[in-house]
C-alpha cells in the first residue's frame, strides 16, 4: 500500500506544479522610449523594432507585459506584440485616458469614450464604445 501512495503523491505534486507555471508566458518584450522614437526589444526573434513619433507627439502612459506593450500618446494609441509588431489607432477628439494595462499577450486601454483591447499575437485591436453620462 505504501508503495502505491508515494508515486500517486509525487504525481499529484508534479501536476500541481505544472498547472501553476506551465502556461506562463516568458518575458519577451522590453520597451525603450528614446528621443523621438519607440524601440521594442523583441527577445523571441532577437531583434529591435522601431517606431518614430510624429511631430509634437508625446508619451502620456505606457505598460509592458511579457509579450506585448502599449503606449498612449497625445495623438494615438500604439500596441506592440512580439508576434505582430506595431499596430496604431488614432485617439478621438475629446478622448481622455483613464488606465493602461498589459499582461502576457493582452493589453487594455480605458478612456472616457472607449474600451480598447490589443491582442499581441494577432495584432488586432478590439473596441467598445462607452455610454455617455455614466
């Protein structure tokens, strides 16, 4: 009986350890703001991807996850995915930033007008209008 319990206990420990850490996305993206450009360090593909700022463009907020990054400027919202590269969308008139988050392959931007999510694998932005007069 004792010989049966020990292997079962060991198997349960290994399963539990795998469930907690096997799906974790390793750190693959770092973001550098340098002068009038953004540089993404893409460790997965051993390269650096650059994006130039427009005239009078200034960073308001940024967030970096394991495999994605998001930068909000006074002119646009910029997503970067380790698999998709740079993807930008324009800010709307009167739009005010409320929060920015990034984790794994996902980024979330909340403004007074919209909820925006970015998929760093596909490079697609999702958008939902927010009701006025909340």
